[in-house]
């Protein structure tokens, strides 16, 4: 991979918008993203657009970006990284994966062309009465049909002008330093922005596989001591169910050698969660395809769907009143610099024509109170609302 010399711009927003305006074709696609706990943004551009794939192979794929819907039997979207740019403090570094472009081809000044994001009409539907849906979920848990369910809802927010996705992305980066922040735009998916706290699977260049169980939600304020947070029995059990789900996936493929750390309290914007980390050395267990195998087993996890899986999906499709599409699916770079990182598409919004659609869900167990679960979804949506209001 060739690294070209940097070129300075006034600020990072100007740099990103200039590149998108200059290189993004009418039918092309892009993903703009920043990894957790880093300050470098990465932009993938595919001038040919995206392709649909049935399965994602972390081992054999070309470098690119995956954007998958919630329903596991639907096709995944793959964006090949034809052009790769890195941004930091207004400086551009271009990685050349294909073709002979050089940094000298990057314009010195921002292009005056307007960046055209792909806007897809939102599917028809309605956000069902959330508290009633939670109550029905509790009834199914009491009957033994479900062990846990994660109903979701959406809220559409009208805007006075089209959303500036680049500045929204940078605002999310500033407000959510520990999240995976992204913008994804293509013809079949439309445009989505988000700042997700939840890793689904990762495989690094040392062949270390990682995933984590993230569940339970409480409001956060800076004066809270994270080591002494009083989690309720409901939150503890909700997170423990996700841990058991992951461990059961390990058992299905007879993997017994894994490292488990947690649970511990982590902050994600204005809320806190319980998180348990899992790591497997793929070389030690002699399982080079573990990443792809676990991806298929884990998605959709009980943290975004419920348990048992088939009954939970059936309940959500019958009761939510709308199609989730890419909300609570997964997204992220694969085989980029010999590493793959896929995250659950949470704390996200779909960009519409002069509007955005916000999504949020809450984990429901037998101890849930419908009003409190609705309040949890409101808290989660505020992460995105704060950015929209300041855009």
C-alpha cells in the first residue's frame, strides 16, 4: 500500500467535502468512519457503487466496507475500497489500493461542487405504541415463548435544510470518542450516520478475535463514579443473557479457550452500559475462519433482537410496525490493513429529504417496566438529537 504525502486544508470538514465533491460519482458510494479511541478519520470511495453479497468472508474479501441489514437472511452490501483517504487535523493522506492516483491529483482548494448524498425514501410503516409493545413482550416472556426481547421504535425529525453529513460526522466524533462513528451512502441503502458503542466481531493482524456483550442502560452524568454504579437486577440479568448467548455460540463450534473480562460499566454518550469483553487467540485454537463463523452465529445478537432468536424475530416483525432495514444490522471495514472490525448499527439515523429518522430499542426481560423502557429509548435518541440540533 503506497502512502502519499499529506496536503493541508483549513479544517477536516473542508478536506472531506473537497474529496467527496471531486471523486464521488453519481452512482458511486462512500463510507466515512473513525475507530473508537482514535483521532484519524478514513474515507472509502467506490466509483462503481456497491455490490450485494449473501455472506461476508473476513478471510477472503478484498479491502472494503460492509453494511448489513438487521435480518440475517437478507443480502449484505459490500463497498470495495477503490480509493482510500485518511484525514487528521485538515491533512489528507491517500492510500492507493488500486489505480495510479497520487496525492498531486487532490485539489489544493475545496471544490465548489455540492456533495450529493444518496437519499432513499424511508419504508412505509408506523412506530407502534412502544409501551404496549413492551407489555406484549413481557406477556410472551411470562408464557415462556420468549426469554428476552428488544423492541425498537423510530422518530422522524424534520429539518429546515438537508443534513450536512460531514459536519454531523465530525460532531459525533467529538461527542463520542469511544464510539465507532460513521457515514455510509450508496444507492441501494441511502445514507446513514451513527456513533455505535457495540462491537460485533473483530479480527486483528495478530489473529486475535474479539467480541463483547453490551447491555443494560442507565443515564450518565460526569459526577458519577463508574466503579460504584448501582445496577438493578433487571439490568444485570439483561446483560448476563447476552453473555450466555455469546458463550453458547462458542460451544456450538467447540471453542473452549477464550478470555472473558467483565462486566464493567462503560459510558456511551449520555448513557452507561454493562460490558463484558471476549477474546480468542485464533492461532492457539487453530481456527483461522473463526471471525466469519462467529459473525454468522452472533448476528443478530440477543442485545438487539432477543432470545430465542427465531421467536424474537417473529415477535418483532409482528409488533414493531415497520421494517428495521439497516438499523441494528452491522457495519465496518474488513481486510483493511490486515484487520476487520464490524460493529452493530446502533445510535444511528437514516438521512431523508430534509429530515432524519432516529432509531432506538431497549432490552425487555420479565422484570421490565414499560414506561422505563420507553424512557430508555428516549435517552438513546438524545445522543443523535443533540448533534442534529447543533448541525
